[in-house]
C-alpha cells in the first residue's frame, strides 16, 4: 500500500483506542510483566522483513507481541523504582509532539517548541524556588542533567584557574577535586566518568545512617582542596529519601571557591511544597541542580532538567556552532545552547502541558499525598511482627527488612524470598536493594493514580508474603 494512501485518522484512532484500553486495565492485572526478557526476545525474534506490512497490521502485531512484556509502571500499585506514572495529559501532549515531528534543536527550526520550553523553564524555576535567571536544559533525565550540570561546573572552575577546557581539553589542565558523598547516586559517578574526571578519582565523604553527608566529614574533605573544586550534594537519597544539610555544606564549599551541584532527581520537588520545603532549605544557594520531569511531574519518558545558575558557563559547555545554524538575537533563547544534542524531540511540550494541567496546587497536593501514603505504607508494615522499617520516611521512600530480629544471613534470605513472592503474586510490585550491607525491600511511591486503598491492598499482600515465607 502506498504511504500516501494511509488512513491517518483510522490508524491514530486505533492506536488511541488500544492505548486507552491498556491504561484502563492497568490497575486490574498483575503489577509486573507476564514474561521476562528472554521470553520476549523469542516473541519478537524473526528474520529481517523483505517486504512491508500494512500500517494497521504492524501496530496490531506490535501491541500483541509487546503486551506480555510490559511492566505496570503506570499502575497504581507499582513501587519498584522512582518512576512516575506518565499522566494521561502528558501522554497526550507527547503524542502531539510525535505527530508534529518537530526537531527542537533550535528556536528557528521549531519556534513553538522553543517558546514552550522557555515558558516551562520559567515555571519550573518558580515552582522549585530557584533563581529566576538560571538557565534550563531539557534533557532525557537526571542522568544527562547531572552530566550537563557537571560539564558546566568543569568549564567554570577551570576557567577560574585560567584554563579553557572547551578549547584545549583536559590534557595539561589543572586537576579538579570532586567532593562527593559515599551514598551519591550511581548516575553522578557515570557523569564524572564521561567527563574525564573519573568515577573513582573523587574524595568520598562519610554519610550518616540515612545517607546524608556529614558536616564533619565534608569539612575535612573540602579543607584539603586547593584549586578547582566541585562538590556534589543530594536532595532525596535514592534509598532513604534523606537530604544533605545544604545550608552548612554549601557555605563551606563556597568559602573554598567550589562549585556546588545538587542531584535532586526526585527530592528537589519537595521545594515546591510548603510543608516539605524545609527538607531542602539552603539548596537554592547551590550553583546547579538536576531533576526529573518523568518522576514527580509525571511527564512521559524521557524528561529531565539541567538547571545552572551561571548561564554563561552552561552555554559555553554545551553550545555547538556551525555556519548553517541560526544566530541568536538579544532576548532569544536557543534550546541547543543548554543540551548536548542538536537533534532531539520537543520535550518542552509535555512539561508545559503537565504544569498547565496540575498547576502549583495540583503538584503540591500530589507530592504531599505520595509522602503521606509512604508513611501509611510504613505504618502498616511495621505493625507486623518481624517486619522493620529501616529509614525515617522523609518523602516517598520506604526501606523494609524482613526477619530483622534474626541473624543477618537468614534475614537477607527471608527479605529476598518475600520480595520474590510478592512480585509473583502481582498485587503490587517493589524491588530489592542492598542498604548498609543488608538486603531490603525498596518501596517508592510516586504514581499519580495511587490511592490509600492501593496502599492498603499492597500492605496486605506484602504481609501475606512475609507470613508465607517466615512460616513455610
């Protein structure tokens, strides 16, 4: 069939119907895939097609093949990782983004996309209580946001030392000290690796029982740094949800001339809520921040924000120039100046749509509700004999240990057995992690549709799994 003969309305209507049916049933089935990766490879495996297939048939085949291997990340009882549930309004905006087919590389190639980014960026800064003149890069997620922010940091601290890293590279450059907490997220170490700063060539700072950088350890670490220095702090420790003591640490770092970066993939959103903002007090004094849209803003994947106080350093680290690229007039914002890509999807539309839909009140209500539900989850589990909650529930993260009163190895085995049984049951989904050398169930509550009833059903399922494993 000739491409020009495609019935676009019928094709898009079919896709929309199937998508709505999938979403409508997501809370009724198991909150996990029915088939694993190996099984799904077998489902998809076939020889390279020699002839094409009609559009409707391709979409139907894709849906049929993929269905059993789709995780219930948009489900109301999915607590496996800190993954937002792709709100339908954001999804609808993202569909339009795909249909419009805009390359958001610069403001002349996609004026509407650039304008939506510009306005959404100002909204983000206002919601997060960050300086209004910060630059914002719309990237794939906190992984790349950390990379972009640390690239700007690298540029700035070396520039102060008289070295232009964008022009001359790192060969012969003054060494950069990187001070970072023991419990920083792995994506920060990955960014340091890509930037040539090394994931092991860092000064690691001790953390307390909740994963917060200690003031004493940070003081000792930063006092030994002479020359270019970058300090990395955390808003929302990935396991416990804890926050570093920003006000004290940032003051210490700035007194040594260090650039301070805050990895706030999900925790930075606490600053949008009056009841939670105190957790991240002082974070606004940092020099850069990374956060996600596809977590607490519930945008579809992929969506993250690299926020930098020094827009000049941000632009210097990211800008690519060529004669065919448009020049930027006074007052114009070119999206390509703040991200690594020249060709990319117009992520700003979904961010604009979600903030416009929820508004400040809706965002505050959702974040506060998730934190309240996390406390409900913790209370419901700790009331069962043999179950321990290992963290103070600061935000939406709950760490659960089963058989905590038993020897470590036995408790490890029981915890992993409970996780496996709970996942097989499918009422809810949570994963495991190692925390302080012990296995725990890591529960992350961040889906927009999750209710108190979902928490109640999940508590009952987890307790049932524990009882079955502890009394086989």
